[in-house]
C-alpha cells in the first residue's frame, strides 16, 4: 500500500487507513512505538498495562492447565465486577 507523506507544521505525517486502525484498535490518543529497521519505519501498537497483565494471566493459566473459559470468566468478573 502506498501512502502520501504530508507536512503538518514542522513535522511529516502519514495517515493510517481506517481499516488498519480498526483492525489494530487504534484510536486518537493510542500510543504506538516507532522504530527504524534498516531502511524501514515500523509502527506497532503499544500494549496497555491491562493487556500485558492479561497475557501473563493467560500464559500462567495455560501452564497450570486451567480451562480457557474459566480464565475468560474470571477476567470478565475482575474487569466488570459481575
């Protein structure tokens, strides 16, 4: 996909297409990481602390052979208090 670089003030910007933003759940104020890999600019979504904790909990539960539906239920209860 080709995108056009635009000048905004003293900076250059690239607009993220709507379908990519939606796929990655990127909204205004979402933090992203930008890094240079050889001659490429790589942009990746920053994980929230909540997402990091969920990953750790799911990994630990899998190691302990806890059913995935039990983990999801517990996460829902913690997050929404139900």
